[in-house]
C-alpha cells in the first residue's frame, strides 16, 4: 500500500524563527532511509541538519537552496511502501480477489534536529565542518564566498591547496609574511585592477582587494581576517580579472618582464612597458608553467604539442560561479608557445560554465597552436 507523507520544518527552538537552506543533499526519486539528512539549514546561531523520521522515495522537493524558511513550511513529500498489519493478515484468497490499489494519505512527520553551534559567527555546512575538524583547520581563518559569508567546500579546498603549496616551497604563513597592501600593489604592477588600454570601448578593470576595500566591504559583516589574503593569492574571494589582463601577464612572463599595450589596429604604434623583477623570478614562473604542460600529471598536459623545437607553457584555472548551485565553474587556460627563432605566441581561453580548465580550454589551445605551427 503506497502512501504519501509530508515532512514540514519543525520548531527550531533556541529563539530561532527562521533559517536559510544551505544544502539539499537529496534529489527527486531518491530512496532515503530513516535519519537520513534531507536538508541543512544555517541561522545566525547554528548549522542544523533536518533528518527524516521515515524511509521512502522522494516524490517532491518543495524548497530550494538560499531560500529562507520558517517553522511549518513544507520541506519534502515522501512516497512510502511500508506494509501494514492488515496487509499481512490477508489470506491468499482475499489477495486474489483484491485488485491492487494505490492509497494516498498525507501526514506531517515530526523530526529531530541535529544542531551545531556556529562558533565565532562562522557559516559552514556539517560536511565542511567535519573535514575541517579532521584536518585540524580553523574555519575562522577561511573567508567564505557563499551567502552571508558561508564557507563552501571550494573555499576549504582552496585554503588547503594554498597551504600545501606554501609547505612544498618553504615553510611560511603566507597571510602573515606578506603585507596585504604590498600584495595589492604588486598585483596592480602586473596589470590588474586597471585598464590595459586596448583599443576597444568599455574595458573593465576587475577587482584586486586592498585593505581599504576590505574595511569598507566588511564593516557591517563582522570584519575580515588575514585568512582572506590566502584565498586572494590563488584568485578566489573578491578577486576578479579579465582575459585581456591575464594574457598581458602571460606576455610579461614570456618576455621576462616586457610587454606591449594591446592593439587591434595594426597601423597604430605599439608601446612597450617593463615590470622590473629579477630574472630568476620570471625563470621560476616559466619553469612552473612548462611543468604544468609537459610533466606527468600536469594540469595543462592536454595543451602539449609534440613537435621538435616547440615548447608550450601554460596554466589552467577553474573559476567558481556561485556557491550552492548546479552551474559549472568557468574554465580557463592561459599560456604561450615558443618556436622558431625565439618567436612566441600567447593565448588565453575562457569558457563560461566550461568546467575544469584542464579539459576543453587546454585541448583547444593545443589545436590552435598546432594549426598555427603546421607549416613551421
């Protein structure tokens, strides 16, 4: 006998009148068991898992991520097939005479809430908190990119990657050893947070946060920490750049600190500019970009061109679109190829919602390089 049962949001207690849906770990048509989490909520005071008191198949989901809900709101509808005592007592003869019927009943199921206090005003799902505890990571050090500053899995993974990179190069506390304003100034020196002066209208400058920007942005959000800088160093958080800025950085790397202002008009004189770093800095970056393409396991290996006297250098990127949504991230590849008599060609590919930069953008770059170099 099939029945439908509604699960409503129970009283959250502790003076919590409403909460925001941060995760929905189930999908329509999925079979769930008793005590399985059906929704994760975030409030100013706590992160809460709402479990199901019964097993069944999800017939409908009546909420969405980011929605603010209150006590009594319908969460999901389940279809159950639990056998009753009346069904068991039926004789074989009765079963033959009885036609299969579908009975729908609607009831409200009470649930027990699993609550975790949000210490220090940190917003994060239970899954993120669990991983952070296992790795002994202080979530207070990680800036959240989600709604209300919520820390997402991508934020946590970015923090871990940055820490691993710092550990593999030299032991340092990146966010403590580098001055925030210095980081912003050096980024602008490399062409970010300002126009490239390409001969096109409406050029955007992106955003490279500095201390003043962070103070103004977070003055009503509880302030900010040095942990934000760690995220900025790998291009996350409030950092935004344009493809033309990225390819100008590639040009600086390819030419050891020299680049030309970009022009579409071939008859207009190109002026160059210099970013004065020591040669070993540019050499280190180029070696890393070469390894990304040519070493086993390199993230940009799909851009490799197997041709004599041709060297490809590259860097992939994955830009988060939003937290808690199904949209794929934007996919990046930027790099350059050296061939012939010190000739160079730079490229930057950005695919909206393209997934990983190591896939389509890197493969496209290889095909473009091979096409241009087919007669070389």
